[in-house]
C-alpha cells in the first residue's frame, strides 16, 4: 500500500456520459465518443503535468458488445485511430501505453495498433497510460485466480497496482465491474459532468481534493 509522500498516484477513470452528451445536443448517441476521445487527450496531458503515475481509462467493457453494431464498430475504429495517432506523440512525452482486457474478440487492426503502441512506448517512465478494452474485472480476477495463487501472484497476474483514486463522470455512482480488486482502498469521486464536458480544470480540482484526503487504509491516521 502506498504510504510515502512522493508516491505518484494511480488514477482510474470511468468515462461515462458520452451518449447523453450527444443526445442533449440532438445528435445520435455515438457522436459523443469522438468528443470523448478529445477529452482523453486533454486529461492524459493534464495527468502528465500533475505528476500522476498511472492513469487507467475504461474505454470498452465486456458488456459494451451489446450496443448497436455500428456504435461498437465506431468505438473500435476510434480506439485504433487514437493509438495510431497518439502513440508517437505520447512516446515523445515519455508515456508508456498498455492495454488491459481480452484481445481475442477485437478487430485485427485494433489488435495490431495495440501491439505497436505497447512496443513503441515500452520504455516510457513519465506516465503509465492503461486503456481497458473488452475488460471485465470479474473475468480478470477469475482468470488470474484459476489455480488459487497467493495474493502476490494474483496481483502480478492482474498486472495492476492498487488504484489510489477513482473518478466516474456522468452522474452514476457505481464501479461497473472496473478494477474491483485494485480499487479495494481507492478514494472515490463522482461527478455529474459528462465525459465530453470534463475539463483539465475539473481533473485538477478532483486531484486536489484527493490529495487533501486522509487515507488510513483501515488503520489509524494522525490528527492534522
Ligand atoms: C460511456 O458513455 C463511454 C463509453 C462506452 C466509451 C468510452 C470511450 C471514449 C471516451 C472514447 C475513446 C477512448 C479512448 C481511450 C480514446 P456512454 O455512451 O455509456 O454514455 P451514457 O452513459 O450517456 O449512455
């Protein structure tokens, strides 16, 4: 568990509200996703500036396959484009990109873009950007725990450090099968703001709120 003052936090974000953002503007629901991708660019840059150690973004859950075929195809294409265009820029900024979740159901073009982005940015030390695609925390835990490993082995297989701070946009207050093991001691932050409207200032304010929180991890904290 992180206890040192110089620990760079692991921040996770459930990016919700793209569909409602579009609907509120008389647009088809999927029209919110490309605008959401612009927010991703802004928030990644802000995470670098704010000294975030790892940023895990929930881009596509295993349940999202139930969405209309055209919306799913649009999201897959958007994720591929993001990786192709952003990986070189993020590489220059020292960002390491990894993707978590199943790959066997993804379009081949996206799988290739993921592999290329991961290889290119493998040495990045500034920020670890993790994108969850076709991800379910329950599935990940079941797969990692199949032979009843000890906690250390399980954590290594999940491949994720504990989440320090989880943000969810879009008004709902639930975890939706995201990083269930890793969020055991996460501080939580929920905002009504829909993801396409979420700004660098919103993110900075949330991080400032997180830094003010007294984290006891079940123990006793000293009075301020
Ligand atoms: C939830 O909005 C959002 C998603 C299902 C997709 C998230 C994808 C992006 C933000 C864009 C691409 C991501 C990256 C990493 C480049 P919703 O459609 O469920 O919104 P609603 O709650 O209003 O229905």
